[in-house]
C-alpha cells in the first residue's frame, strides 16, 4: 500500500472527518462522495454544474456548492480533486495554502478499497460494463459486494455503493492518468491493453509499465482476456493467472454465440467442463468476452453457475454503453461511449447484428491529441457504417491544436474509401441532417465520450412523437426536421420539429386533437408567403396541405369550393376557365386559401372575406365546424377567430362577367405585379400601410431602398418588399425590419406594424 493511501486510510479510519470534493458532479467524483457519505463522513463538494447524481447525494447529506470559492475548503480535513483540476483553481490553491491534505480521486478510492478485498477491473475498453456486471453478478451470488464504477448503472441503483457486512469491493480502475498504480487489490481483471491516452503516455511501453505495476501489487488472482494480444502477452506469464474469452486456450471460454437482436446467448466452459448456457442482455461479441471475465471471477469466488447465469440474464447495462434510447418497428436509436477506433469497430459490429436497413453514425471525436495520434485508425474504424456524420472535437481539458478538427477524421475516412462521411461542426446541424433523411429500418448510433449522447436523447423523443402522430393522422407525409427555407417564399428559416402533410380533413382533425391532447405546438403553413421563420425553426408540428382533399377545388354555378391548401392563383384561374368573375384579384395573392383567410388577404382594393360565403374549420379539440363570415370577427389583415381554428375548406362566390373582361382584369393584375413587385425571393409586403402614407412610399422617402443587412436587401422596385439575395438568414431580415421601423419612428414619427408574420424559436430545440 502506498504512503498516500496509508495516510488516507488513517485519516478516514479515525472517525468522521470533513471532506471536500472539487468537481463533485463528475461520475467518478460523485461516486467517491457517495462512498464517503456511507462511511459516515461530513462531505461537501463544488462544481459548475449539477446533475441527477448530485441531487441524489444532497438528499443523502452532501453539502453542494454550485460554484467554486476559496472559503468552501476552509475547515476541511481532506480535499479530493478530479484530474481535471489544476493549480490556479481557487479551491485547490486555498487547500495548498492552508496545508490541507489534497489528493486525487484515485488516491481516495484506493484508501476506501483498503477496508475491503478489492477487485479492480482495468483496460482501455469495456471496464465500466464489466465492473458493473461483476458487482451485479456477485450481488446475485449473495456476496454483498460494494462497488464503484464510472457511469450510471440502473440495475445497481447508483454508480457507487457501500455494503455493510460485505467482504468484496468491485472497482473500475482508470488507466487514463496512470493512477492504476495506486491500487493494491486482492484480484485484478485485465480486459485489453493498447495505445490510448497518448496525451498522458508517450507510447505503449509506458502504458504496459503501469499495468505491470498493478499486476505486481495484486495479492490474489489475475484474470485476463486471452483474446487480447497485449493482455495475453503481459498476464499469461504471471503465476496462477486465469484467462477468459473466446480463445480455445482460455481457462473460461464461450462457444456457440448467437445474437438475437439486443441479446446474446452462448455456451460456457471451464476447461473441458460445460457449465451451462448464458443469456446476456447487452449485445456484442466483445461483451460476451467481458462476461466470461465476470463468470471467471464469480466462479473462483465460489458462486454457483446457476446464480451467475441469473445475474447475467438480469443485467441491463450501464448508461452510454450500447444504451437503447428508442426502439420501434421502424427505428432504433442507440448511444455508446465508444471513442477509440477499437471501441468504435466493436460497437459497429454489434450494431450490424441488429440487421439495419442502414446504419447511421453521429460521431463526436474526443480530444485533439487522440484525433491526431489515431487519425489513420479512425479512417478505417467506420467501415461497417453506411453514413457517418462527424461533429466538432470535444476537447475535454485540452487546448486547441490548430488544423485539427472533425474534418481530420472525415479526410482519413475518405482516403480509406468510405463514401458516406461528412463533417458538420455544429451538433444541431448534424442532428437536423440525420433526422431529416431517416428511413424506416434505420439504426442510428451516437458515439463519443463527450456530449453527443444528448442528440440521441432529442432524436428518441422526436421519433416517439413522430410515430405516435403517424398512428393518429393516417395517410400523408411525416418527417423530422424539414428545412422550412424550402417552403417559404423568402427562402429563409430553420427546421420544423415535425413536418406533417395530412391528406384528409379527418386526418388533419385527428392531428389537431393529438397536438391539443399532448400539449404540442401546432403551426399550419400554406405556401409560406407573408411569413418570416426564425433561423432556429418552429417547435412542434408544422402542417402543410400538399396533397389530397385539402388541395381539391370544384365549382357549382358561381360558387367555388377550395381546400385550404389551394393557392389563390389557382382559384383565380379556375374561375376564369368557368366564366366566373370578381375573383381576378386573387391572382396577385401569393399564398393559399387557408393562410389568406387567416389574415384576410387582399389586393387591388378587394379583401378575401368580401367573397367568402362559408368555410369549414377544425377547432383545437379536433372538431369540425361550418362557419359563415357573419359568425367571425374580421379586421384588416387579421381574423382573430382563426388564430386557434384551422380552415380546411372555403366557398367563394363570384359574379357573372364577360370572359374577355375576366382575361383583361387578370392580365392587368399580372402586369401590375410584374412591374411593381420584385421577382427575387420575398415574403410579400413586410409592413401594414400606416395612415399617413403607404409603407412602400414611406421607405422610399426615407431613402432606404437597396439598404441591406447581410443577404437581406430592401427591393429597389418596391420599398415594402425585402428580398433575399441568396445568402440571407432570418436574422438578417429581422435586423433590416428593425432598422426600417427605427428610422420611420425617429425621422417621421410613424410606427410601422409588420404585416409579415414572424414565427419560430430564438434558440434551437435540437439541443437540450
């Protein structure tokens, strides 16, 4: 036992002491806090963030500080800090100034382990799953183990637990910073050894030296994976070492592996003795191999195979270790912590066992140094994936290395021959791209040690809503994250969370009812004119009537009945073909019947509701009603009663008019539009006409024609139009609107009110 561990054991063993943890919200540090609380110590901790785990610990007695201040360590007998804490941290520096014992997390864990017989699980990959599986199986074998692992483990209840009266302590040993040398366990389990954490180690030789030191300090049995070259080479020469894996030479081995979805089954042998068949609810050949390590440990400790098999069958895995976040007949979303090329290959091999139509990967590289050192290995690690989207590097505590980005990995993949790799530096952008192109049968995998798992959480949530809505709506289109810039005449706007295209009134009514019942926001969008969608998009369901009966149009005498998705221009042309007059002005309205009714659109001195005889609407509860204009409150460019009622159909009444006059009026309308309105992408008139003068004339008199913000510009033809020169964002358009309004108010005292509807979110709903 090291001098530091001996000193800590004495401090912690002398009775309750006050311990302060710097960086307590991390999974490793929160586990130490839980163990110290269970041992009866007074525990405080600080961090810049809180978590579910810190909230649980507060209920157990932790005094949590949401920021780090020097005063918080004063009076502590011991300070424990994570490896991310450096000199310059105010609490660390204060502990040094006061002469308080300050130790790393691994030192504290080694000291706590001194009170039990320790089983340390170590290796570059798989140690969280294996250590938690070991603790669970020993618990099933009535050995009452304490445990400490590096993630949330639902089946264990928490990432760390102190069991009174138990003999064993199962711990995940972290090799990343060399602190494996702190442990003096009873038994050690070595899963794999390879080049990794090269920000800390110069080479493989240095890594092997740390593992060898751990083996030297192990009092009992060394268990090692016979399938791993370096683990086998280093451990097999140790006296009494026990091997496990798939190798025919392993002391404990598995055969006849069968993958059944997210489950694995295999035969278990000890030497030539058949122990039985095991079922494991975490998939993959590598997990079957890791399970053999658990079987070897439990068997050597005297647990009957029947109890071992029961423990394996009831083990549900750790958070972020092939964690299924969503599963349906059409889609599966899975998250995994894999961030090293070897881990990625193993995880993708496991995902392929699910027989996906396509395997889509969202990968977040971890650390600049790892990206540089393993560039070529990353290039070949994703061969099993159909499409790979790589986002910006999660730096952890590392400084930027110029020129090293997610593109570095994509370049390596392209050089290797992968044709489906893309670099999308923003996580929200990556999720939008992936969600929008999903097809039934896809498996979506989020990979990385950073915060990429948050995207899987969002995608799982939205897929659940999408599929629930599909069951309600029936016939029609449903997609995630549809870019609304494709559907607005201004050609700007972020994504729709769910894009829906119902084809029947009944289907739309059921959709409305579902939104009302679930509290989901609903936006009905016609052609997208008179609309400015913010760059973060629209939360909830965005409906567009693109097909079916909601796009139907028919006439009876001088009356025309049109679905809400029919364009006004189509109504005008339908009327012309049938000799119905009075509706020629509709040719100049760029929107649809539904949108035009909602805002009482008009042109050439006429307004929509002057010609409406009846309309059909759906209320928020999904009930369908017939309405007449007399039942509605109707204003200039505004019909308040239609704000929360949705038009599905309207009947217009025209007049008898000579066909030549109808044609002449239509031509006059089109000519006026050609000569007075811009042809570039626009939303139509931006401002309502104020009382003193038309808005376009006011903008002209202010000298603001051709003024611009970014890619948004005031039209040189009509001052009440803002056009998109091709690169505009919604923020550009909004800024230009704000500038015009400010100028009009300051210079002319005229307040301008927007006619264009401005909708959508200011912050992305694609990030939690």
